[in-house]
């Protein structure tokens, strides 16, 4: 108990929690944008891998860090456009398309890495984003600009979805596309735009790992974060504010298990600590998901003129 209190009293723990939460915040917001428009995007895991690789490769090639972030966003947007064409344009299965994109994006990224660095055993490194030491808030001053960007996007996306005509259109096509079409809203264009924008955020989420958290790209670095984001959207009931809370909650458990392992307690297998954030997150998800009001047209293909 004393060790736990010491961990919670240490500012470094909360700094690590926010750092771990950053890619989850960005990825969850990306999934939320897609699902609010009625489209499930299971391609997030692969899109994050592709964003991490292309953003890092751009910086390694000599471009600036923000250019790397832009390249990652464009990479995500391209895969999002592919997903939109398959699911909105052709009305194919959203599950199959998303999983296919995850496999395609991951394979292309790994192939691109092998082709770019055929004789390298140790991943090449770059100079990542520096901490924002000029900020007066200690926990934020130890973070990088991408963390600040993620935090600012939460209220921005909430305002966009809940307070603007564009947000109303996105929510409308996710709830009742027939009614949206009756109001002159293009369901295909709105869904496609939401998927592309959401996938761009997923690419940025991946780039955080290579341009901010670490300074290199290596295989399996996403490590299931994309799937966690999909679950966090349900936990958040498709609301950006609760998405931030869910990402911080999972990051809290993840950072805690790392420090509990370092603290000792050798009588507990390390696998118990590794399971801790997932078990507690599943418990929180079960308790919240039972009352979650999901978009009524989620995962339902729509063809213009159909009733």
C-alpha cells in the first residue's frame, strides 16, 4: 500500500500516464469520427502502423517533424479513402474491409522498412519532438507538442460534432441516413469525409510513437493500441470528452502496472501486471457499454434511394 501511494505521489507517474494516453486519445477520436457517421473502421491498427512508419521515414529523409506528422496524416487519409470506397461506395462489409486494410497497411509498412533498410539490424534513429518546457504546468511541460494537440482536439471535435451544422450532418447520417438524404445531405460524401478525417487522426496517432514517444520505427510497436481505441469509443458512448477520460483511464492502469513491476512483489508473476490494464478496462467497458447509445446506422450499408 505504501508503494502504491509513493507511485501515485510521484509526478513522473502522471507524466507517463499522459504520454501513454496521447496516441489513444488521437486514435479514439479518429474512430469516433468514423463511427459517428455510421462506419466502423477496424483498419485503425494498420493505419497507425503506416502513420508511424511514413511519418518517421519522412523525418529520417531530412524533412521537419511537423512535415512528418502531415505525411502520417496523409497516409492515414489515403487508407481511409480506400476504406470509404469499399464500405460507402461499394457497400461492402465494414468488418472485412477494415481488417483487410489493417493487414495491407501493416504489410506495406514492414515491406517498406525492409526495402529502405535492407542491411540494418538496429533501427535508425531521428531527433524527436522536444518537451514543451516553456509551459507553466509541470505535467504538460514534460510533454511534446503532439500531446498538446491531442488535448486541444478533444474540445474542438466536441464543438464540431455538437454545435455546428457539419457535426449535425455527420450525426444525422450515422443515425438516420434516409432522413439526412431527405434534407439534401449527401450521405456518401459526409461518410467519406468523416472516414478520411478520422483515418488521418489515426495516422497522426501512430506518428506520435515514432516522432515523440520514441525516435525510431520498429515492428509491433503499435502493439494493439488500435483495438483499444475501438473499445474506448464504446466506453465513451461516442462522446469526445468521455473518450479523453477513457484513454486516460487505460493509460493510468498501464503506467501503474509498469511501476508495480519495478517496485518488486516477486511473488506475483509479471503476466498479472501486464493483464491489469486490460482486465480493469474490460470491467469498465462492461459497466458502461450496457447503457451506451450507439449510432443507429452504425455498420449498416446505405444506398441512395433505398428505404
